[in-house]
């Protein structure tokens, strides 16, 4: 089992920045890709960004390209999401996810991830 703990959420004005962190614990030696998803009020959870274990494959949702940056530090079992130029529509609960099989690449679909964090709230005021 792998446990994921997110941090870094909060309230920020539009145009501001936040950095989310997600640290994995437990059987992390098999962890592959890690990703971020978000769920806005009244909407389904959606893909934000993903990164493969070596960091060579990185994907972003079109809505965050150029504003968000995903990175990871495997020595710390941590993935980050740097969010700049935040918009009101970025308001959501952000979830960290991890692939537990170690397969190569990085996925953009929820079914490709085996472990999920509890989520951290990001609120952007307009």
C-alpha cells in the first residue's frame, strides 16, 4: 500500500501562485507515474498534470498549460505542482494520485492510478 499526503492548498487572489506538494509513504519502491487531478464544485474530477517516474514524460491539461508546472523528487517521494497566474476557475479540490505498478510513462486517466490522496482545497478569489 501507498499513502499520499497533499499539502500547500489555500486561498489566493487571482493572478497569484501556490505550490502543492504530495508525499508518498509506504511501499513507494513500485510507484510509477504521479499525477494531479482536481474537482470543482458541481463538476466531475478532471486531469490536471502527470509526470512519469524518471520525469521524462510530462502532460498537462490544456487549461493549465503555460501556468502550472509539475515536478518530482524521487529521493523524497514527493511530487509538486507549481501553480502560477491562478484564475477563479482553478478553484477546486486538488488530488494527488500515484500509479502503483511502476509501468512506464504517465497517464491522464483516473483508472491509470491506484492510490489517491485526500485532497487539498485551492480557492482563488476574483
